[in-house]
């Protein structure tokens, strides 16, 4: 019976009538743990999920190789319609992205710790309702109830971007929206890699949403200089999961900013502190 209950939570009713596309082989990037680093047999793999306008390359820059160097099996998925992830769907939705992550999980050797950034953190929260992950880290996550706080910040700091979003055009973030202190040349290189995102998923990040639950430890990381997500939204999300928000130096894109190593180390130390799963009883 427990297996049936788990299956019921993983499979949405709509999935029977409108099955999601299969995960493309190129969507999942993997850097294995370095053999020279001793790692616990119980250490879980890490699965990173990117946000709007990006792909798994945002983790390939720093976090993926650094995690592998510390003995973690590190994976990063590109959600459909993003770099490395072709899609037949013209306007993928958050439901589509959720299935991408669930399919990526199915390809891993063990239950992972999920790490979602921005919109990717929202996708991870949806996954947690149907999958008992070892843990989850939400990095500069969008609000757990709606995205009005982000919309209000855009109205004050980037009204042209908000106007684009309201008429269905993709957001085009500038360096000042994502970084705090990153070298201008590096920031420009990252900005130029942004892609056109689905107008449907953009709208969904703002609309009111059902509050999600989780059956695993949850870490919530905020950025001290985040130009997009208000600190109050970060704190509210952490409280939702019985956690305490931690704010670190940097802009919204912590994994690419100048001080990228500090939030990653906080995250990896937290993963190492997650209790091992209970061993099955011997009869």
C-alpha cells in the first residue's frame, strides 16, 4: 500500500490524458564525484534546477564542478525549451517543468537533494509534493504564495521589463538585476546567454498558487542584494517549511556572482548534516 500511495502522488490525473514529453538525453548534465575525495556511501546525489531564461549551464560554471570536487555526484537539468533541452511544446508550463525534474530524478542512482534557483525553486516545491526527496534547497526562491512581490520590485526598478512581461514578451534581465559586484565582462557574458522563456510559465510565477508541502528537510537561501525577490518573501518561504532563511552576500543569481563559493559551501555543509535514511529492519 505505501508504494501505491507514493505512485498516486507522483502521477497527476492530467498526465494520463496529456502525457509529458520524454526527457531528452542532453537535458541532464552530470559531473561524477571525484574519486580522490572520500565520500560517505550514504551521501546523496545533487540535482540542480535553473530559473527563468537560463539552462543547466548556470550551474556548470561553478557549482557543479565545485560540488563534484568535494565528493558529490552533481547533476543539473535543463528544463524543456531552454538551452540543451529542445521541446515540441511552444509554451511550456510549470507542470511541464515539474515532469522534467521528476523524469530526471528517475534517471538518478539514488534519491537526490534537489536544489532550485528562483523559478526553479518553485518547480522544486511542486516536485516535493509528489516525491520524497532526501532534502531540498531553495535558492532565492519566488514567493511561496504568489509573485506579487517580484512584480512590485520590477515596477519600481525595471518598469520596462514588467511591461514586457504583461504583454507576453520574455523578461530580459540586466546585470544589475542578477549580480552584485561581479566583473562587468563576466556579467555581460552571462547576460548574453539568456534565452526567450515561455510566456505561460512567466505568468504562472506571478499568479496566486496553492501552498506546497514537503516531507524532507528544506534549506532556504536568500541574497543580501537581491534586486528581484523581496527579503520578506524569502523569510515567508522558509517559515512555510519550518526553516530559517539564511541571507548571503550577492545578487539574485548567487551561483554566478562574485562570491558564488560561500552559498555553495553553506549548501553542501547542510546536505552533509541531513540525517541518513532509516535502514530497513532485519528480520
